[in-house]
C-alpha cells in the first residue's frame, strides 16, 4: 500500500453564494424591521404599546379570561352559529357548482391543445390570470360594495375566484392530454367541438372531478372567512362578536369552525379514495 | 366483427344520480342566499358600474398617499411570515419524519401540523389581533404560524423520500446524530424544501394582502379604506398595483424555483407539477 490517501479537496464556495445569502439575510432583517418585528417586540410580547386594552390585560395576566370560559349555550343556539354555518355551506356549494361548470368550456378554450383559435387562447388566459391575481377576499369586498352586504355577494365572489382556480388547474391537465385521439377525430372529419368532446374530454374527466372536489374544499374554507368582510356566512358572526370584544363567544365559534374544517377534510379524503 | 367500445363515464343511472344530487344541492343553496329575480338581474349592472367608476384609476394621488409603500408592506409581512415558518418548520419536520424520529415523537408533531393546517390564517390573525392589537407584525406572526402546518408537512414528506445511503455513509465514518442529519439528510432535501418555501411565499403575498382587510397592515387596509370612502378611482389603482406585484412575484419566484430544482430558469412544461404543489401547499391533496 504505497498510495498516499489524499483527502478530497473541499470545493470552494462561489462568491455568488455569499452575495445571495447576504442579500437574503439583509432583506429579512429589513422586512422584519419594517413589519415591526424587532428583538424587543418578541421579547416583550406582552407589553405592546398603543393598545390600552391589551396593555391592561397583559399587566394583570388575565388575557385568557377574555376568551374563557366559552359560553356554549350561546354558541350552540340555532340562530347564532348553526344558521350562519349552513349559509356558509350554501355559499360554498353554489359557487363550486357555478365555478366548475363554467370552467369546463373555458379550460378547453385556454389550452394550447384544444383552443379553437389563438385570440381565444390568449384572451381567456390573460383574463383568468388577472382574476386569479386578485385575492379571493378582495373579490368578496369589492362585490359587497357593488351589490350589497350578504351571502349573495359572497357567492358571486367565490364563483369568480373558484372559476379562475379551476381553469388554471384543469387547463394544464388538458395541455398534457394525449393529442393523438384528437388528431384521429379530426382526420375522421369531426368539427372542432365534437372532436374535443369525444376525444379529449373522456381522458381528462377524472381529473376534472378530482379538481372539482378540491375546489369545493377550497370554497368551504374561503366561505368561512369571507364573512369577515361582510359577504355572509359564519365569518359575519365572528366579525360581529370581535367588534364588540366578545372574545369568549368568538373562540367558541372558532372551535366549531375548526371541527367543521377537519370533518370536511376527512369526508373529502374518503370520497377521493373511493373515486381513485 | 368490430364491437363498439363502451362508454367510460359511468352508467346512465349513476350519471343521473349525480345530476340529481347536484341539482338538489344547487336549489338548496340558492334558497339560502336571499336571491330575488330583480337582484339577480341588477347585480351584473351594479358590478359593471363599479368597474366603470374605477377607470381611469387615480394614480397621481395614490402614489403620493403611498400605495406602493402599502403593497411593499404586504410583501414584507409575507416574507417575514415565511421566514418564521421556515425556521420553525424545518426542525419540526425532522422530528416528524418516519425515517428519523421515534413514533412517540413524530405522531404528536404530525398532529400539530394537521391541526395548524386546519385553521385558516385569517382566523389565526383574528385571535392574534385581539391579543396584540392592530399591526403588521401580528399579520406576519399569523402567516408564519399558519404556514408552519403546510411547510412542516411537505418538508416531512421530502425528508421521508430521501436515499438512506448517505446517512449510512456518514454513520460508517463515525458520524453522530447531528452529522448524519447535517451531511446525510440536509443536502438531499434542501433544494426541494427551499422551493416549497418560495412557493409558500407566493401564497403568503396574497394572504398578507387579505390580512390587511381585517386590520393587519398592508395593501388590504388601503383597499378597505378607499372602498369605504367610495374612492373608486383610487380602488382601481390599488387593484392594479396589487395585480402587478402579485404577478411579478409569482413569475420571479417560479423562475428561481425552476433554477433550484431543474437547474435552469427557463420555463419548461411543468404546469401540472405546479398544480400539484399548489394543492399540496394549500393543504389539500388532489386525487
């Protein structure tokens, strides 16, 4: 054994790496400072200035007493929570149905594979990207202002937003569909829409159903919170109780919401397992 | 003799069953929404009227009043929240991975991730704002706490799918637990995990814009104010700035993610992968 075992040399880190790391750390510190996260706020979590309400509570160490005990008889009263919760489901269901059914034709117009012509492709894609870039609660607030407070505006907002999400997901699936059946149908003389319906739709329909269930779940979650900006559902009650500092009632509603979200998730997972 | 292939979309009974269920659900839902025919007819007109008021958007006054500053504040909130989530979720993910942590440790950590994921960040923010008072850092904290759930779950999955070889290699040279994690696991998962962080950042930019609407700072508060004052031309400006910033961040972050994962920042056909990642990050799996 004559060979002197040489240790592999450590690759030198490139200077660009340091620059990037430095930039990230620098931006983080800058952003945190802008947001008001300095070391002192984290350490003195309790003694935040300019909030007389919490100042006094924290000083007495009684913040928990604002949230506890939960008044269950109020929370479980039909008018207070159950009815708004049903309204939440109604908003989610109708907007999922509207959004997903409109999404089916638009997705085909938005896919390179099945678009009838280039202008349709570009226009539909641009409009949908624009809609999706505006957050869902912005839509809710805008529509509340435009057509009035309540579940009606909420259903509109979620219909629009779930349409935009659904076409994004589904048109990408259509993009990836096998083009050969479409060519075959065209070669056999089919016109555009019948060709797409018979040769592309069957191959992507299972994905459509899966995405539709996913959008429904998103809508349930969104419809819980859109009430915070006046668009109906259970969030309306949360906002009402929050604005009068009834935090114990608010916590009760939040516990119910938490349960509902978990149950919906379990049900949806079970349905999807059966589908697949 | 050629036989015609059978249709694959389910039998007629199943199809009409689904149709009936959907129809009943739709009717029940509409019955609860306080919809009258007159309201339905006037809604598009009302919405269109608002859109007309918004254009042309009033940029001159808006920039003076700091819309750009507000939207940047939203970005800072999202960034801070993502950093908080990243630093909390990575160590927790190690504690939740099947191939690293013992069951008594990983089961509670996983349940923690699931529980966090079930609470929307707006709800976290509502509770936090009640305690801390209005302000951007409560928003950042809410985003950070909520993102721990999704990032933790995804990082755990990344850690579980690694190659065990490098860990054994480190072990065979006498490396302890820390060295195994640092040199055996971390290099394998870091690219994936960082791309998840970036994706979460994109989602958090939207989330922080929304959090402003309930008082957690950023562009959302500006939107609500201008809408309350019926300054529709200013609302138009807010919306345009938001859309531009959101799309710019999405594009930039997507390019960086592609560079990290695929080694090139050029766009390739990765659309459906994005879709899967999107669903993963929002906490819901597709099919």
